[in-house]
């Protein structure tokens, strides 16, 4: 179970998280669940650590020099990336399970 705590001190704050993660085979204590974006934004989450890292790396690359934009813009950008990754994973799982039928086929009623 992931634990992320955040405490605000007015214009500043602190974020802490546990470092335990697991796979189907074992647990390990090296997961980095919080990462910086720019000078004042912290990215974090729960779930598969490889997926969190992929979303973070893609976000940093895509944001480039805009990492210090306002929080809402960065949040919306990362949310769109995460939803895109989720949809792609779901489409892959559906195609594997239902003989090539993906999300688009199911949504269109084919």
C-alpha cells in the first residue's frame, strides 16, 4: 500500500512517501514514488513503478523548458499522458483477450 503525505506551510510545504514496492514475485524497498518537476512541483503516485516512471519521464521530456509553468497546466498535461497510457494498456489487454477486438471496436459496437 502506498502512503503519500503532504503538509502545507502557506507558500511552501513538504511531501513524503514510503519507498516499498512489489511485483508478483517479491517486495523491494527502493521505489521512488515522489519526483520533482521544475522547482516547485512534486509528481507522485501509486501503482506499478515502471508505469509511474514511464509517465514521469515522458512528462519531463514533453514539458521541456515549461516545467515551471502553473500547477494546473502541468497537472492537465500529466493527466492527459496518464490517461493515454491507460487507454493504450486497456486496448492491448482487450485485443489479447478478445481476438483482436480493441477499445474502438467495443465502443462502436462492432
